[in-house]
């Protein structure tokens, strides 16, 4: 009867929803865990405890002050629950200490105490209601240490904005009816809200359930928050970066920054050159998007928006470092990376200095891969020192304006003689020069000349001239097209005589570049009277022409793109007031063919000349036989034979440049050398420029003027 009176009074309070009546029959433990909230009855209703007539099925005396009572509800007592009663030592009355309910979890049936379930429900409810109020310290008291520390570091406005996105507006009209899942010392609570489903993760610490994370599953991806803890941690890193930047605290900036990003542009930067909004100036709404291995943070300041990319450290799940900063200037409508903003000017100035000094190594180091492969990688140090540039002089260059366009930066500069723009690209945190745009000095002409487009075709032309000058046929492999190399330079170890005509034109300097459209060139029928033309078919889709002019003639060097690089394919020489033009590729091939014929003649002549002749027989011939018709009375047969050979060489070299003529004194030695093999070989003695003509400057650099 004692147990039944206690349980009946408690059951009556449950049915009536009278929390005060329940507290009279509940122990301190039950009241603290399950009845501490004024609206505890709502949570008790959610547990769906059975009500109505019941029957006591079993009483187990655990001790003199502790009993376990099993009661049954309904027909045949199908629904059974167990009460735990304890005796109050002061009032000597029995009180309800806990109620145990059987619940199914998958295929298993588990028994859950009501105090544990109510404790989770009330803890999540208290957290939910506290964040709808203005008491920040009280709200943080319902969080575990890690979450509380992360949230407390956020500026108050940012914290309020983040929580309000998840919790939403206060709504007292609806009951707090979450979905609860408890597993050991962890619990997961889901609550439907108008803007999405709020997800609360709790952990049990010292018999108290504390929130260790919070999330919002929303259909609108803009408001979706996977983890409030990670969001707060990442936002804190971004805010710490801003405050340390404004305080010029390089130690703190280095601590919260990725090493590669810091070394690339921040280590030597002057922070005051780039103003950043502080944590006080930024808007309360801080957008954080979590990705697999990184996170993007967007902060809005008074005059600019900042987007930071933070990388997650490999050895820590919640350790993030700033890896990139992009700034959008609202007033100027410009987007720029912080690395570009800090590194662009020093890199540009260093590049200009290297360009003035023609320092190949430093130009390669400060250029993009595209600029490097099209220019500096194709030029020798000697060629780079004399190749004409599209500007006059870069002395005393000064920065006039800087434009930031995302990963591209334009720095407008002015020297004593030129106005130009340095184009820089941000490649994986490294700022490199991609081009130099020189403004035209002509009045009314606002066009610019690209240094990359200028040097791209000119460098292979000058480098080919240098190889001709030094008689290096093997070095032309990457300078000319495959057809040009296979038909000319691969067939001889020395330069054909016609090649020196190419060198003569290049030494005049002042090259001009023009683009030739293939369709227009192939449809060309004739030129005005007085201009030289060559009927040919342009095979390249777009051909590049480098033109050199002398007072009497013009050479047009055509270049085609092979394997991504411009290469010399041919050179056409046209003389003034002549309709006949000469293709140097064809002339070089004719030189090689002529050289082979001459070598064969030399070989045969050398064999006859080196036959052993006995003196007695020669004397006998002179005594008994009449002299040959071509011998003069004052010349011996050997002297006359020498004159014939010399005359042949002089006649065969009439059209050759003086730089490649061979003296008669050298002929016997050359003929004897060739005759030793008795095989036709490429012209190495006949056409070899053993002594370059002074016009070809010997070993001096090719001048631009």
C-alpha cells in the first residue's frame, strides 16, 4: 500500500501535467535532472509515459531506503515500467527517484532511465532558450570548454549573427519537441525550425550534458552550417589575421598563416602598404564555407570585401592556417590577391633592372614559364646582349599606377623615354612577369607593343644569325623548322655560302614584325609595279614575318610555329626595282649540291695529281714527246697543272662571298686531304668560312644599328 500510494500520486501528477505535484513526490535527484525547468511537463509528455489504471507486479527491496517497483498497464499488464523509490531521511516518506522505460533501438531493446532522457532534453532546451536572450555568459555556460572558448573569441556581433542563423527567431507559440538519440555519454538532438533543421550535439561531463557543437541543415546552401565549432574556429583565425595585420604584428601573422603563403609574399612585406579592416570594422555576417581540405571565409569591411582561404593542417582536424587572401575594392571595382599587392611592385622593379642589365638568369627567374620559353630560353647571353628591344630606355623607371585584376596585376610605369606596363601573373603564390607592354610614342596612337610578341620571332632570327657567324650548323636545330633543318643544316657541318647573306641583312638591324594571314597571302596575285614578289603557298595558318631593309634590298624572314615555338622557315631577298626574288633556303640547297659536285671533281683531280711520277720518265717525256697545247714554254707541266686547278677554284668561287674564298696556296693541301678518303664528302674545305670577312664582325656581337 505504501508503494502504491506514492506511485499513484506521481502518476496523477503526470496525467494532469502538474509539475508542482510531481516535485512533492520526487526525490532531489529526479527533480534536479527531470523537473528543473518550468516547462518540464512538455518534455515528459514527449516521453509518452503510460497512464491510467496500473497494477503492482513486483516489489524488490534493494535496501531499507531503496526499492524497485515493477508495475503493469492495460490488459494483461502488457506495458510494464519500473519505478525506483527512495526513502527521504527527513520526512521518512517514499519518493520517486527514477523511472525506467524499455525502448527499441534497431533490433535491440534497451532500458533508459527517465532522468537521463529528461536531462538531455532540458539541457538542449536551456541552451536553445539562452541563445535567444541577451545574456552571453549564461549562453556559453551550456557549452563545453572547447566550444565556449571558440565562441567567446568571436566579436559579439559576429557571435550573435552566427548563432541567430542556426537558432532563428524566438518562437514561444510552438512547443519544444526535439528528436533525441542517446548513446552512452553522447547525445544528438534534432529540432525542426522554419528555416531548417537545427542539430545539437551534446556530451556528458560530470553528470551534466553540455553542447559541444551545433549545426543547421538548410535547403538554402547559403545558410547551411555543418559545424558551429569549426565555423567559429576558422572565423577566429581570419579575425586574428586582420587584427595582427593592422597591429603590424608579424609574429602573430606568421603563426596563423600557411608557411608557403607567408614565405611567398608576407615575410618581407610592409603591412602598412595595404590597409585591412579590423575586427571592429567588419560586418557581423561572416560567411564560412567548409570544403574537404580547406575553408573559404568572406568578411565585409567598409570599403572592401576580403576572402580568405584557409587550409586544414594534415596532422590536426581543427587546425587551420590562412593560405590565400583576395581583396575586392568596392570603390575602384578591383579584385586583387594580397600576394600580388605586396609583391607586384618589387618584382616589377627588379625585372626592369634585370632587363636594363640584360641579366639572363634574373630575367628567367622573374618570368612566367610562357615568357621564359618564348624568349630567354632561346637566346644565348651574347644574343640577348644585342637583340633590339621594343623600347628606347628604361632608366629611372617609376610606378605611376597599379591595377589589380584578380591573379593578374598591371603596373603602369614611366621611364625617361618610354611609358610601359608590366603585366604580372600570380601563380601558386609566386608573382612573375608575363609581359611588358610599351606604349606607342606616335601622336594619337594609343596602341601598345608586346615585348613577348616582339622578342618571340626576333630572338630565333638573331640566334640563327649568330650560329651562321660562328659556323655552328648543329645549334640551329631548335631555331629553324624541321623542313629547313633536314634540307639544309643537317647535310653539312659548315654553313652554305648563301647563309652569309642572311647574316649581312641581320647585321643591318632595325627589324620589323608583321603577321601574315594564310588565306590573304595565298590569294595574293600581284603587287604594285616595282616591288619584288615570290609565288609561294603559305602553309602555316598564321605566319610571322621579320623584315630587314637595306638601301638596295629587303629580306623577309618567315617563321612558323612548331612544337609551340616560332621557328625560321625561309628568308626571301628582294632587290629594289626587280621582279625576281631569291629564296635563301633554295640557294643554300643549291650551294650544298654544288659543293658535292666540286668535291667529286676534287677527289678525281687529287687522285691523278698524287700518282707517283718518276723523274727519268718525266725527263724522257720532255725530251722525246712534243709539249701539250696548253703548256707555255716558260712553265713546267707541274706549274701549268697548278694554274689549271687554281683557275677552276677562282671560277667556281666568283659568286661566293669573299669570306668563303680559298687561296690557291691552300688547294693542294685541301685536295690531298680529301683524296686520302677518295669519297665524295660535304664541302668542308671549299665552302668553309675559315677566315670570316670583316663585314661579318669576326667574333664581335652583332650590332643592332
